[in-house]
C-alpha cells in the first residue's frame, strides 16, 4: 500500500476529485496509523531523548508558551547546549492542560520519515509531519487555518474537530483508523475527548504553476538592461510607454523561445535535489556491500527517487541530493531497478560482472539497500 493510499484510499480517485477542493475522510487499518507514532513513541521522544526546540513547542488556550517555561541548558564536551526540553517542566504543563507539539517529525522519527519520503515522491510536493499531544478535554489552538493542505490522523484517543466549509461548520470525531484531508485555508479547531489525544498532521507545501512559471521566466529578466528611466517621463509619459513596449516585446520573444521540456527537467531536478538524503540502515549497507553476489536480495530504499534522463550515449540518474551517470546501454537494467521493489543482481539484463558492479554502486549511492 502506498503512502497516499494509506491516507486517502484510492490515490487516483483522490487526486482527481478531492485535491484542493474539499474535506475528505478515509478509514483504514488503525494499527497501520498507530504504528507511525504511538503514545509510547511520544513519551520516549519527550522524556528519553535530548530533544530541543524548535522540535518541540507547547501551547495552551490558543497561545504558544515561552520556551523558557519548558527548556533548560546543558553542556557537552564543554560546549553549551540551549533549548533542551526539560521533561519535568513539559509534563507539568501537560498535566495543567497544555498541548505538546512535536514539530518536524519527518526529520527524526523513522516511521514518519519513511511515510513523508514516499508521499513526496508520489505527490511531487514537499511534505512535513507534526504531532499534537493533548491532555483529556483540552484544546491547544483556537479556530485557525493552515497555509498548506494537510492530512490528519489520530494515533491515540479521540479528538472532536470543528471544520468550517462552504456549507458551514461540520463536526468530525477522529479516532485511530480514520484520516482526514483538509485543503489549504480550511478553518478548523479540535478538542481532545475523555482520554489523552495524539494526532499527526502531514502538511503538503504545494508547488504551483505560478511558481514554476516564475522560476522558468525569471532568468530572462537579467537580459533587460538595468538602465535609469529617462528624465522627463512625468511630463512626457510616452518616454515610458514606448521604452516599456519595446522591452516587453523583446522579453515576450525570449519567453516564446523557452524550452518547456528543459524547464520541466530543471524543476524536477530542483525538487529532487532539495530533498534531504535518507539513508536509514546505511551503516549495514556500507559494511555488507562487498559481500553482494548474484543472489543477494536487494530492495529500493523507501522514498528514494530514481529518475532517468537520457544524455546521448549516457544516462543520468537523479538520486535526490545527487546524481550519477552511466553508459546508455545499461538503461534497461536501471529501469528494472526503478520499478522493482526487490531484486537480485541476477535479475538485471546485464552480464554477471556488470550486474554486480551496478548493484554495488547503487547500494553505495543509497538507492538500493540490503534486504
């Protein structure tokens, strides 16, 4: 099951009919969602790790509390660390009705790191994950809206959501196993019920056509001479009108000559190279790569991109934070790697030695991992 299927049901139906249009609810196996961030996980992160701000913030009655009310300082090797969460202070605030917010969980909690990585590749939009730990009967934030789309799912307890749409407010009770999609700008608020509540929000920071067009066209502005406007244009607006018309005509011609295919490739490269490397288990791969043989089971690393671009007698492989090139003749083997979740070197349409060389290289680059 893909990340998008898990959160939305049938992914294609969701993308065609729901994306950026209206609230959507989907029920799935509760264990799959709870396994992404359990109450025990939240307890461990809060009390057993050296978590620091801004990975944590605390809110109560609609206001974010000052960091000084739940943090402390410490030293490591003689150097001072600030913003360390004081578990005792944070738990005391929680007991008094405050909500503990875990921010950027996709950066430090592996199950959500994998979910977000896979979701980013499916959607082609940057994603993030936060979680909200709320005591019974409490509400961390008043009615508000987000500047991005969100998926919300409950992993402990239940929370009553008030969602404002075109037809007025709607009440939704979120429990483990039920996920909810809210488009950008949807006003909402939520209150925990009789037991502690833990829910996760996956934010989708949308890339837009306007942004793509701006990024594609903006280099052309450097071709317009940065000259002073002519003196006297206030008395004779024609000086501006004619000069601007000429420059716009030149710029329009330059826009018409832009290569849309090249612009699309640049955007794909920009997106992929802005994703952080995700190399969970990489130490074992480094230690075991030399022992890979024809029957070794390998698998695509979750959420790791593999985009193939033809370069004449070479093929470029975009791997996220970097790219590699290889002879074009091995593109069929790379296609197998791209589409298969699991494989062995012997599965590739290459001679035995070339298959081993390629697989070992792709393990070192992080695209494949030892299964």
